C-alpha cells in the first residue's frame, strides 16, 4: 500500500468520524429543544397547580399544648 492510499483511507475514516460527531450534536440539540418545550408546559401546569392548592381551605393548627384531635375552645 502506497503512502497516498494510506492518506486517502485515513481521510475517509476522519470524514466518517466527523459526520458521526455532527449527527450526535444535531441529536443533542433536538433533544435539548424538546426538553425546553416540555419544561415550559410543565411550568405552566405547576403554576396552575399552585393556584389550585392556594385556593383550598386550610385547617387551623392546634394551639400550643393541645392534642391534634382536640378542638380549641373559644372565649366564654
């Protein structure tokens, strides 16, 4: 095998490797774009969820020294 044939073979291998890196990079950019779009939807859903949670009625916490099942007595 001559020197020129070795160089052509080496260049072909480098060209194939560079295409592989390009395709991997394009795939990663596509995945990152999809994740960004899905994250925007998740953020919107999270905001709606928090609004719904804040709209729920809350129970009052027991006063200091009371058991959780005992009702607090009001002023007599």
